[in-house]
C-alpha cells in the first residue's frame, strides 16, 4: 500500500456529505429517538472522573467503576452531537462545548487497565508520557468526527475549540504514534499482535484522514499504520480464524474491515482488496461459528450470546462481493429490528461505530436476512471444528470442539474442550469469561476459575489440570469429512505438565450425519431412530495402563429431552461436563 493515492480533502467532504445524507434518510421514529436522547443528556450534569477511580485498579483490582464513568461521559457527548446533527439549530451546542472542553482537559484518555503500557506502570497517568490504547484511539476518532461535522458551529461558539482539538490530537495521538515503537500492538517488536492492532490502527487512520491538518503528519501517520496493519494481516491464520473468539472478532476483523474500507475510499478505489482470499476468510469466520439466533461458539474470552456488529459483516460482504455475508449482515440486523443503531455508540461512546452503522443502515435493511448455518467447518490453523445435524437449520444437534494450544490470545486452558447445543439451545457449555480485573491479563490470570481446564469440558488427570504457555498444545490432530461422516481426533497429552504422568491422551470423535441424525458412533450402523445416542470417548494412558472416560448423551426425538451420563473407568481421571 502507498499514500500516493490519498485524496484526503475530497474524502473529508464526501464523508461529511454521506453522513448528513444518511441522517436525513433515517426513519422519523429513529430521528425522534435520538433527539429524545439528546434532550435527556442536555439536562444532565457532566460527571467527574476521579483519581480514586483510576487507582482502584491497583488497590482493589476493579476497572469497571472508572470505565463506566468514562463511557458515560463519552456517551453523554455523543448523544448531544447526534441530536445537533439531526436538528442543526444550536440547541445542544453549549453542552457540546462543555463536554468537549472537559475531555480536552482530561489528564489522559486511556483506561487504568492498559496503563501498564506507560513506563511508570499502572496507577495514575504519567504527565511525561502520552500513551495510546483502545480508549485513546476511540476518543481521537470521535473528536475528529465532531470537528469535521460541527466545525462551523464550534467556531461560532469560540474559535479556540478547533485549535484545542488540533493541539490535543497532536500531543495525545500523532506524536506518540510516530515516535514510540514499543506499543505491543504495533507489532514492531517482533511479538504477536491481537485485536488491539486493527482496532487502534483503524481509529488512528480515521483520526488522520478526518482530523490531522498538517499534510506531512497525515502522510507519516498513514504510512506507519500501513506497516503496522500489514503485521496484523501477515500474522493472521490462513484459515481466517480468530483465536480470540467471536466477541473479539468484532474488534479484530471488524475493525480491520473499517481500515480497509477507509483506504479504499480515500484512494478513490485505487486500493482494492477484493481479490485477497485471506481477508475474505477473516470476514466469513463470524458466520462459521454461529450456532443459532445470537449464540456463537465461545472459546477463549468470548461470550456465548453476542450482538454482532451488522455493519462490519456488511462491509466484508460489500468489499468481497460475498452475498452470504451480506445476507448474514441483514440476519444480524433483523434480530434487533434493524435498530441496533440506537445503541451503536453506547460501547465506549464510539461515534465512529455509530457512523459506520448509520452509513450501512439502509443497505442492510434492503437485503433478505439469512443465516447460512453451514453443516460443518474445520479451521485447520485454529484446530477448531463445528458440525450440525442439518445445514441451514438449528434443528437437531450442534457441536464445536477444539484442539489447539494454550498460548492463544485471550487464552483459556481448554485444549480438547467442546460444546453441544440441541435445537439451538445450550446443553454442554463453555462458561465463558467473567468481568475483567487486574488479574485477568497478569501473571495471576490462571488463578481465575473460568480460565482453568477443570472448568471447561476437559479432563483433570491425577489431580492435575492443563498448563498455559507455548509448549502446552495438542498434537496428532486429525480431521476428515465425507458426505455423511466427520472424524476429529487429537492427542491432548501435551496440554498437561509432566506431573500428570500422561503418556497418551487422545480425544476421539466420529460424527455420522445421515437422515437428520448426528452422533459420535460406537457401532457400525447409523442410528435410524429418532431416539439416539451421542458419545465421546477419551483414552488416557497412565503408568502403561489405559483408562477410559465415556460421555453418553441420550436424545429423545419426540420431546427433545437430553440426558448426559459420564462413565469414568478410573478414579484417577476426572471429567466434568458443564451442562
């Protein structure tokens, strides 16, 4: 990629006109909703961010109190801005000015949970070092959009607003971004990156294209972002799988497509991604792990129920002319009556997410909603498979299982874990992740119960759980599929420390799909009754002796009832399923 194709002035004007056009075309009931929100915010006082809230992260571990206060302040401002953009009568400008000035006066836009990035460590923001984290990027993009859309109105209040915005964007974003190589998410230190890379780079690119007025700085920021985002793309698995799970896909792939779309638009289409197969696969990940309704395969730090950002799905579909993704974007939108735009800015007070949702609103609504619900899929790099009874339907059974490694981004010790759904409802589950605190991304992460293998559908052997790190992984992973049979097996002994005294641990599965029936088969002939059994067998060899654990699931086709029976052949092997 190159900045030689950038057409920033034309981009800004077109971007601004597109936003106002999309606002004008919103249904009256949505306009009334946003104006009512703005009226409510216009009557509310501005809340304060306290030093004690910053410090709670290091004193009690709590990061929610600060982040809630910070988000509420940002949402307060965005509510007023949307109201002003819809009415254009100056009703909200006084409070918009107050909110903007408060934010310009903040010591930092960062969150305590990411303050370990600064050399002084976590606690209070160091005035000698401005750092860039996710909230800084979001705020920079929000302020840049406000400047673009309300510049004339701000100047009427006082011309110092725009000057102050330019000053803060330079010192908080442009200079740190150009001069500090040690942010882990940039990828310049040779280490693995994650969703922070695409999330931060997309917001910083947006900030540069909309808010940076110095042409030299603009080109330097864009060039640096290209080098960094290339690292993210080059490290991405070739199967397009997101090892951080579907929740973080929204901030990994979801923000990547923002970046790609911005570069295509600002280059007037000269930078084109449509032939890039990997980038298309990154988009398709989200429907391949879709189970039913708002339920998704939730390995790693992922939630089982998820409100996927329809605009991100649509952008992938549009960029790669992928009709399946376009239909899925409408399916996601339909689940919320195509009104997810009402809450688009509520997460982090993100005006950029609101604008993305706004600009795709009418396109998504005009597409037939359809979830593809593929019969089966295997992510070879992630070593994750999914399978269901009937393609295109949530009826019957769905299973997802994984081998992989215990060194993934947002890792849980869960090699060999699996989940099962019946008729679209959970039966054997992954409990997911709790509220983040100061232990979550520290050396004490695996003291948290939800990160441990014993709280996943994995065996505890000789009283020993799985361990975390590069060397704790599955081996001998095998997957094959035919028209009616899926086989998946993995040696998961490598996920356990030597104290477990495991020589071989193989989780073997065989799915047979025929006449609407799915199962791990323990006999030659397929089940032809509506009442059938699903089984999983785990063989563990310890001290030269084979020991077995059987999971048997009995399904009543008339009532839809399921029953789980765990048969353990030896007390040294403990295997709990979360039902």
